[in-house]
């Protein structure tokens, strides 16, 4: 007869985030299976109330010993999630004995220029409620963007369509990867348009996960989302951040046919690092996409972005910028790569703000109409201002 030692309250609360944030689908399913097994054991114990939620678990000062019918050897390894940025808060709750065992962001200090003020006011909460009510996803949350608080407080968000499971597993991305269950939701464009209307947006940004399981890569849903937003909120501009559609140019043309106000496709990094950083993507294919978009629809501004700090050389960054400018790209964004979790690619270096300013000057000389370059810059950061500069 073996003994399973379960400090119930703290154990369940520490297990749930591990199950939610793990990137592999099989690993996530295994964690939830283990969770359900332990929950069943708890229900059978006379001192444990029926399980409903972590808050419903009894406050038990001493650990409970549950006798199992057979020997059970459980080895739980906590996979800590590294914060992608340091949040400056006016109030920090004191750590209890359990939390003090968990590494904090300060264990991996960021430079001062990567410290951000978190905005969590009424506007932020209202937007969050809207997203949950309409069952929508934002890349702000999925990618753990450092600017989320600021943008949401100002009523700006980037909608992520085609579900929340990506068919690729890029080394930098925090969006869960795996095999999506079923086709894209046909009603999603209507819900996005409703959210834009409720928020009163004048500029909406729409992106997606990769859906390589779909013949058109989800381009039809992109096109319908643009159309529905304009129908529901006339005058609202729409920027789309699209995948490469695996080189399906008919899919690209389907999105361009409804004339988005900006067409964005991120290059992400320099060619040499593509295999490690962008699994399933091809640098030359991304260049071709930007080139075709400009050639077929010259009136639609094109945009791309790169992350720095993954091990690229300065000469490689400038060379890639030059090749992007040759495709007629109008807008370029450059930002610091921040490791979402410890399972993702490590940060090789922190790029100083002065170097970002050098890239901005160089990009403007190369012919980009607008260059947004800085440590905390992301594709959708100040997107409205970027678009205004591109059409001048």
C-alpha cells in the first residue's frame, strides 16, 4: 500500500498553470489527465469536499495523506514560466512561503529600457470582458505582448482569428501549437465586427494563427472579417497581419481583393536563423509575398517586422532591411525579442535603444515610408500612426 502525499490547495493551484501554458498538445493532454486522476482521489477522501474550483478547496493547515489501492510514484516537475517583461506596479502582494519557491522575473533581470508600466484601468477591464463575452482571442494575450496594458487602456487590440491553436511551432512564439480541432469558425468574422463596434475602434488590427490544415490557409475568413468590420463600423480602417499561406498566391489575392488598409506579413528574423526561429517558413517565400502584394495592389501599403536579439549580426539586419525595401515594402517595425517561456529560444543579447535608432535612420534612407524601431516595438504598436505615415 503506497501513500500519495497531497497538499491539496497549493498543489492544484500550481498544477493548473503548468497544464495551460505547456506548448505541446500531447503534453497538455497528459497534464490534464493527471490532474483529473488526482481530483478523483481527492473526492474519495472523507475530509475533502466535492471539487469545483481551486477557490472551493478546503483550507487545510496540514497535508492530507491518501492511501492508494496500489503503489503510486508521482514525480511532478514544475516548469516555470519566465515573464517576457518586467511590470512596474504600484502595489505588489507579499509572497507567501509557496510563492517564494518560484523564480520571479527579477531572477532574470531586464535592462531598464525594457521596464514597462502596466495599465489595468476601467478601459482595460471593459475590453477584456468584451473579448471573453464574444469568445474571441487576441494576439496581445496569446503572445504576451509587453504593450498590452497600454494599448488596451487606449481601446486598441489585435484580434487573432482562426482559433488559438497554430499548426506550426515557431521557436519564438507563445501561441500554443498543435492540430486544430475542426475547421475555422464561420461566425468569427461577425463576432470580431461586433467587438470592434462595442469598442468604438477607428483602426482594427486582425491577425491569425497558421492554419496549414486548410486549403486556403484561412484566407476566406480574413477576407470576410475585413468585410464584416467595414459593414458594421463604416469608416474603421482594417490592418491584417497574414501568414505566408505556404505560397498559395490565390489565397493572398483573396485577402487583397477586399483591399485592407494595410497588409502586414512579418519576416521575423534574418535568413540565416530561419530554421531555428521560423519552422515551416521560407525567407524567400516571405519576400515573394511582399513583392506580389505590392505589384498586384500598389495602392495597399505593405508592412513587415523583425525581432532582434536572437543572434543576428548587425550587418545581417541591414542586409535584410535592404532586401525588404527592394520589394517595395512601405512600413518596417523592429523590436527586441523577449523569451515568452523557458522552453522558447533564449535571448542572445539585448539590443540597446541607440542601435534601434540607427536602424530607423538607415531604414528611412533605404526608402521605407515609416520605420518604427525600439525595444518594445511590436507589429501593431502605434499601428494607426504607422498607416498614416505610409499614405502621406
